[in-house]
């Protein structure tokens, strides 16, 4: 997700990410957080993990909105949430 696509926010991002053909083994990152929802030994779990490869894990409005939406989802469904923070700082835009 890019900041300009904020209004087209998708709660869970697509796991298929685009690759840059000119840069083999490089993934084009569009924000500093990855979110997932699944189970561990049949117990539900939501995960949000910061990605330091994206501008040092800078946290802008998209990252904040993804975390907020995931927290609201977990509260509504009584699901545990694991957040792995690796941010280099928060941006105020």
C-alpha cells in the first residue's frame, strides 16, 4: 500500500508482492509493515511486523492505520495480536 492509496485501504495485504525485473531478488516494498492472520496449533493469531528495509521502518499514516485496523479486528474477534516493532522513527505527515 502506498500513502496515495490510503482511501483504498485493504485490511490484509496481498501476499503476492511485485518484483523489480531489473533488480533480481529484490522486493518492491510499499510501506514499512506486513500484517497476517492465521493459526498456531488451531489458536487464532494476528501478526504485524515492521520491515526495517523500507526507509528504516519509518512509520507514516499507512502504518498507523494498518496497526489501528488490526487492533480493532483483534478486539472485535477476541484474537491475540503480536506486534514486532523495528522502526527507525515515526513520521508526522
